[in-house]
C-alpha cells in the first residue's frame, strides 16, 4: 500500500508540474476534467444517481452546469461567471420540476452543491494561475494544503496527545494542527526566499490557507462518514478518488485566489 501510494503521489506531482507550469488551456481542461470526475464521485455518494442505474438526468444537468461555469471563465474575463452559476441553478430546478417526482429535494440540492463545492471551488486553481504573477502564486495552494497535511501528520505522530475532532477524525490532534499551520508558514517563507516573492504576504497566505485546508479535509471526512463510505472513488491507487486527494485543495484554492488578489 505504501509503495502504491508513493508511486501515485509521484505521478500526481509530475502531472501537477506539467499542467500548472504550462498553464493556459492545458490547465483549464485538466481542472475541468478533475471537476467533472469529482462531481461524479460526489453524485454517486449523495445518490443523485439512483442505485443500480448508469444514468441520471439530474446528474447530467449537473455536468452541463459545470461546463457552463467553466466556459464563462474564459468569456469576457469571467464577467458572466455568476450568471452561469444562476443558469445552472435554474437548469437543476427545471429538471426537478419537469421530471417530478423522479427526484427528491435532497438529490436536487446535492446536484447544485456538487457544482459549487467541486467545480467552482476547484476552478480557483486555474483562476489563480491566470492572475498577474499567478505562475508563482498558484503553488501556494499546494504548499498550504499538501504541505500542511504532511507537516500535521509528522508532528501529530511524534507529539500528538490532544484530539482535535475525536468523533470525526480520531487520528488528528491539536498538536498536529499547530504543526501543520507552522509548517505551512515556514514553507511560505522558504518559497518566498527562493522565488524572491513578498515574504510577509506569502507567510500570511500560507498560514490562513493551512487553517482552511484542515476544514476542507474534515468536511470531506464528515460527508463520507454520513454516507458510510471509506473513499469517494478508486481512481488514484493508494489515495482513493479525486475528492479524497483534493479535498483540502478545494477549500484552499479560493482562499489563495482572493488573498493573492488582495495582498500581492
């Protein structure tokens, strides 16, 4: 399991380097694909697709909404992104109304939730990359999320005594959380020195991003516990599905996007 997880992690890092450094349309379509796959995982878990069924019209409408939102990002510099999100909501409600009683209200809310939680949030990876200086700022997303996770794990294993969320995630400790945030801030400092970036801004962004990344991780765990599953999928060997690997990135990306726009 460890070897499989390690190899998958190396492949993920390689793909991240390729797509993010290249940016432009390669990154756009990569993030779009991840959003569609992640939404598919969530829709299965939230039963937007009925059991023993290979297709759901409501699920399809969710995918259309995701594509509309991403299309809006490249039209008029994202001026119509909010409008695309509203249209997506209307389409979801149309499916609910005109297919009634095929879908329950819980499924309808989950369909729109998938558009926002997965697609809109994750799209901020692409949007951060497209900012002025985004070629440098975008890496803060991964320093905050994956860096915090690694540091929190190491500190938690060595010094963890006080449980942070004993019911939701018994292995996570307060000491680990503090170590994760401190580690992310340190990574922000190192990154700023290496890239000659704004030291204070990068450290603040990484600290705030690390705090939010833990919320994203716990939120994904809460959904899995509610639905009685261990992983969202099996796409990434040793890691699970897209939502298992990018749960913290989903929350961190919007924070880094807006903080980078404000502080840098």
